[in-house]
């Protein structure tokens, strides 16, 4: 059995050797052609155009000369750039010599020739090649990915801004309701009674910062009111004394002057009553705008131009873009008087 296998392997080797020998003999015969020899001599000396012409004559005279056809195809591809002619000669060579030592090289060159021919045709007729399309597609895909990442980041930021906007809108509505509830005319005529805990919760930021200032302003207003009443009482009595037609027995008019009370800590209810109550001081002529002076507060400005301290809420609402919710103003700030 082993001997039989050895004999079969030896037979196959002899057959392949014989075929290879016959193929070599055939190539040697093709290359010994005078026209082929002359063309290759031109090639070696660098006269490539002459070599192409010589190989064309050989192929035309002997179409089965595969050696001449392969060399001609290489020169047409590399030197002449005649890709269709090179493609045809490579294909014909593979039909004639599919198992030669140059068959693999011919297949590779045939593939390159196809690409070069496609590029040449695309350039000639203004057609974008598949390679260029693929490159452009890759570039666009990368750009789309980059833009998508930016868009996703912007979407996240937009969502966050929308949430913040919703919170601000809700807070704004709450403040509007709060201001409206304290800005009604009916509540200006009555003493505002606020629960201690509610006052601390609702006006913690504003009243905690301005509590001492509000107390001082209330005391100043009370002292000014007492002085005005004293002056008024003195003026009336002086007029009565100077009036000759007045009765001597008429008792002098006495305006009751409140006794100045010491500055003691007051409850938040008393503070609120002073803030939202009316002032006895008559308002002066109101301009359209007013520049905040040193020592001004919204309460003082409201009393100055409206005659009531509760009007500070109207001023703050008209200037809500520039005045914070606690009503604090800055010297030199221009505000609108509604």
C-alpha cells in the first residue's frame, strides 16, 4: 500500500515537472522572437514608446505570444496610461496562461488597472469615484457624529434651562400673588395682622436685613408727625389770639401731641402695620421718574410721592426688572413712578 502511494506521488511529480518543462520551453520560444527581442532592447535603453510600438507589432503578428502581451500590458498601464488596452491585454494573458508564474501578478495588475480606469473615466466625464464617495461619506459621518454630540450637549443644557425657567416662572407667579394680596386697596384701610411665624417665613430675607432700618424710619415718622401736630396747634392758637373778632373766652385749640415713646423692640405685627399703613404726610407732585438719593428707601419714596408707605409695592412692581423682591434700591438708581 505504501509503495502504491509512493508510486502515485512520483508519477504526479514527473507529470508536473514535464508540464513545467514544456511551459518553460514555450516561453523561451516566445521570447526568442526577433521582434520581442528588439522591443525589450528598446525598453532596457529607456525608449519606452519604441518598446510599446514593437510589442504591438509582435502581438499583432503572433496573438498567442503571451510574454509579449504581458510586457505590452505593463507598459500600457505604467507608461502610456492606456488603461482599457492594458485591461484587455491582462485579460487575454490570463486566458492564455492561467497557471503561469506571472498569473497572480497579472490578476493583481488587472485589479489596479480597473481602479485606474475607473478614476480616469470619472475624471473625464465628471463622475465622482466610489473611493471619493466613500471618503466623503466617512468625512460627513464624522462631522455628523461631532454635530450630534454638540446637539446632545445643547439639548441637555436646554432641558436644564427649561427646568430653571419653569422654577422661576412658578416663583414669579407666587410672588405676584403675594404682592397682589398685599397691594389691594381694601387692605390699605385696615391694620394688617400677621402671624409671627408667617411673617418670618414670608419676609425673612427682606425684613431681617432691613428690620432695624424700618424701625428707625417708623420712629422718625412718628416724631415728624408729633412735630407737625405741635406746629399746627401753635399756628391755630396764634391765629386765634391775633383775631380781634374772636371771643376771649374761647378756649385755645389743643392738638393732642403723642408722647414720644422710647425706642423699644416692637413686634413684627407693629412693624408690618407701620409698613403697610398710610402716612399723614401729604404727597408732593410726582414725576415720571426719580433718581434715588442718599438715605432713600422705597418706603420713603412712596410716602414722598404717594402719601402712603404701602405704595412701595406699586413702585417695586413697576421696576421689577431692576429692583429685587426685598425692595432694596441703590443711590443713583433711576426708577419709574407709576
